């Protein structure tokens, strides 16, 4: 089934992220929406690949990449979408862990998790 393949690809990517050290503890340090921003960079890269405008999208990707490590786009449109989805899942996991920690629904907690300036 197609849906199983999609979810399987995202789960594999998420596992690779964890193997590289992007664990729950690491992700929990990104309180300002950086994981979602990073996902956005992968989406912009994917759009560039699909529309053959990669060169035009490079500055947009760089501007949307919130991490010190350089951005490395996937080889294909699908690779970038899978990376984006895995980063969005990491952000949702982080928010749900926060919900458990503070005992408050994450929809009530601001994106910065109550810390001015985002990343702490």
C-alpha cells in the first residue's frame, strides 16, 4: 500500500536522524520552532527541484535554515519531502513531550515554549 511506503520512508529517515545524534534530548533544545523552519527549508529545496529553479531557491533555503550546520538538500524531490516530514514529526514529538512535562496542551504553549528569543 502506498501509505505504508510513505510512512515507512519517513520512519526510516527519522531513525537515521536519531542515529546522527538528533535525539529527543537534542530536539528538546530547539524551542523556537527551528525544527519546523528546517522542514520548510527542505520543502523549498523540493519545490526548486520540481520546478527546476534550484539556483533561484538556494538563497531562500539558506535564509530558512536555522542551524549552524550547512544545509544539504536531498538528491531528489522525494528525499527532500521525506526529510521535511521527518523534521516536522521531530517538532511534533518535541511539543508532545513538552505537553507531558508541563501538563498543558501544546496548543496553549507558544512556539517559543515560553522563552523569549526562541532557542535556549
